[in-house]
């Protein structure tokens, strides 16, 4: 997720600090963004229990704990689109990102 700006991370941290939730996670048209989320230390025991049960889908755990969802509308209000969560794993991904961000990559 190389397109995630540091200012967005600061906003996520601020949202997490204002909440008692164990997880603060963006949700966009592409679904959950668990790689760009804030997890409180206490969430570790929930995740460990799931891993020991061979359950590797972290987003399933969001229903089990208090979760602060940062909606796509909220992201847009902060000045960001869901494109900031784009993964760049291949040369084609890089070309696509360059085209969608008008060469700012």
C-alpha cells in the first residue's frame, strides 16, 4: 500500500485514540482494509485464539470485538479515495496506479 499518505495514518491514529474500540479499520468499496488499520494490544489475544483455531481471516474478528469503522464517506471527507489502498505487486499494478493517479506514483 505505497499510496497511503502519512496524513491518513495520522487521522486513523487520532480516530483510534478517540474510540474505545480494539480495532479502527477503514472500509471502502473494495471491502475492509486490515493492512491499514489500528489494533490495540488487547486485540492480540483475540487474534491468537483465532490463529490457534486455524481461522486466518482477520476481518471475521471485527464482528467479535468493538470495531471503529472508518467509512468510505468519512475517508472522502478527510480528502482521500479508496485508491490510496491500492496494492502494487506487479509492474501492471504500477502502470495502473500511475494512470489512475495521473502519473503521481
